[in-house]
């Protein structure tokens, strides 16, 4: 499997880590479905029957009402759309949680929820509220447009209109403007037959969508840490439970005082030994 060289260089947020693990877990479900479908079509060919007729016969045996498959290709399209919806539904709650955590750790009063007059979803809100330099880097990556494209495709499916020619108009316009110019990058970087326009979505689109989120989130993680690092001391100073706990460490060495500080950080970050937090320990202990 090919992938972009995006790595986490900062302490990893637990939310980012859990999103990657959760996507990995749910990725196995569409993959299994695809294997079953391929195997089923091969068996139908061996039996000399069409998959459509076989499925309609099975539906009658299982008393499924109003089941009449005219084209397996059409059914495939619905299945692939379901895969895209599933990835969005897994990822979006994590981005919402990341938004809440950024506001909490940084005591942000004026969190940006709009770009101009346009409301931003949780993913774009997290990026929009990063530092200017990091925000520019994140938006310059082709994956930024890829993730937004599949969100728009998902919206077109879930909030569908009845006139088919209008259903994918927004996602198709976005594809032509932002995705198509990077098509060679996507195909050579991920080695997949994707991304495709909304009426031609296939299994490879699901694969590139979920993989893009996993790798791009390494960059999101570091950008969010850059925003948070300088605010951690103030956040810790305002933590009543930590202040109460440290009262019993008045005569303890600074090294021992670091333990409750480390416990606080480990609520939000995954680490054991992390040099990036040395200045945090030092600056906090200087202020208490």
C-alpha cells in the first residue's frame, strides 16, 4: 500500500490516535463485503445464472417484500455510497471532539465557525482555528480537498434531491475545481483508481478516503499541538483538581511534582517520555 509521507512529529492527541484506530477497525467491514460480493458473482457465473435473478429468488425465499434488483451495477453504486457515508459518520464525531478539546485547552472565546458567510463543518473548523502558518500548510495539501470532496458527496447522497442531474452538482463542481487538478498526485501517491466523480464512485474511493484521513490527521495533530503548546501551563493552572492534588506535594522534589502534571497531560495525549513537555513542567512549577 502506498501513502503520503505525513508523520506525527509532536505529542499525539488521544482523539487523533483513536480516530485512526477506529477507522482501521471499521475499514474491515466494507473490505469483507467486497470479498463476499466478488465471491458471490464468481459462483453465479459458475452456476450459469445472473446475480440479479439469483438475488431476487433468494429474496422471495427469505420473504423480503418489494425486492426487485434490475441491475447489480446500480446496487454496487448504492453500496459504494454507503461506504463513503460510513467513513464520514465515523470521522465526524472525532473532529467534533477535537474542536471541543481545542476550545477547552486553549480557552478560546472566539472559535471560528464560519468562513465568510459559510458555515464550516467540524473538520474545517479545526483547521480554520489553527495558527496561520499551520492553516496554510494544511490547506495546501491535496488531501484537504479530497476529504472535503467526499464530505460533499456524502451530503449529496444523504440529503438527496429528486432531480438526478442536480443531486451531485455541488460535489461535481468541487471535484472539477479542486480535486481534478491533483488527480495525478492522488493516483500515484495512493496507487488507486480514485478519486472519481460522484456518479462513478467505486471501492477505491472508499479506500482513498479513509486512508487520506488517517495520514492527513498526522498533520492536523501537529498543527493542533502547535496551537496548544503555549497554553498548556495556563490550562493546568486553572485545573482545580490538579491544584488540590499538588497541595500534598509542597515538600516534594520537582521530579515528584511532575507525576500529577504528567497524569493531567495523559488525559489528552498518548505518551510515556516526551521532551516537548519538559518546558511545560518547568514553567508550571515556576508559577505555583
